């Protein structure tokens, strides 16, 4: 498949480049433009970004591969990243992952046949106080998960409902 940016994408990338004295600094936002356009930044898309920015392929490849938020292969419409790091693990993160696998009929790292969901086990997403939790497609966090909450999330996403930002109070620290 041949990848090409639209004129709109190229205009956006030019605006991004204009913000920085060195074009290398535009690599991350240009990769986001690419991921938003193609849904991933595989090797061919990384080369397109490199040529568009007039940078070495190796630079863009190194940046894209350092950050897990850039998808290096095609993913489902919704990517569910289930945190299984220590806090989430202690609060049932693996149980949530296993429940999501059964609900979706796939294993971690796989995409449903309809291309709707990709399920991943990920390292810390930085929300330990709300464990267990997951992230939906590099965006919204869903916290304090239960199997019922996972079921509702999947059904809501299937039906096209927009996820609302989940407002959770911070635990208060008691002062002695």
C-alpha cells in the first residue's frame, strides 16, 4: 500500500515545522498527524514522515519505536490498553485483562475479526490510585474497573457512544 499525506495534512505539518527552530522537534507531532491519517505508523508511514520532514529514516524510526503510543501496525478502531503493572495487578488487573479477552474472544495483542477492538496488556499508565484501569486508544482512561464496567465499556463503544471523561475524586491525605 502506498501512503500519501493529503494537502490538509501537509499544511498541518508545515505549521508544526514553523513552530520549531529545528525540524527534528516536529517529529512527534508529525507522527501524530500520520497516525491520525492512517491509523498507524508502520515502516512505510515512518518513511513518509521522514521524507516529508526531510529527516533520516532512522531518526523517525527511532522516535516512533521509542513511544508505545505510536502504533507500528494496524490496530482495531478501539485499542484497549489494560494496565497490569504492580498497583493494577494487585487490584485485579490480570483478572480484568482475562475478562476482556473472554468478552472480546481474543487474546492480548490481538484484534477482533471485525476490526473493532485491539486488546493490549501494557505497563504503567500512571493512574495507580484508580487501579485497575485501562486506556482507550491513547485517550480516555477508564478507572476502578470491574467486569461489569468492562462489559458496559465494550457495549458502549460497539454502539457508538462517546466516552465521557470520568471524574474521580482524589483520595485525601490525612494530615497528622
